[in-house]
C-alpha cells in the first residue's frame, strides 16, 4: 500500500475510532459487492441482448408469477 493510501486509512481510523484493519476489511467487502453487482448487471445485459434467451426468461417468470398467485395449493 502506498503512503498516501495508508495515510487516508489512518485518518479514517482516527475519525471513526476503528482500526485500519477493520476499515480495510469493510473496503474489501464493498469492493466485492460492487464487483458482484457489476458482473450480475453485465450478465443480465447479455441476456437482454439475446432475444431467444430473453423470451425464455420472460416465459419462465410468467410461469413462476402464476404459480405464486395460485393459492389453491
């Protein structure tokens, strides 16, 4: 880690009363979550760009929605 980043974390640690390790762990969690959603969005976009796959997904959703509304089971 370069000195500037270390100093930024040191200031945050002081301001929050948390350790730098806690802050780094939280930052890693946020970055992992961001990566997950970026990959999820990219996959969803690829699905939308494939008309056949998109139609199949929409049909599946409609079937699931009908099942959820069926309260006779």
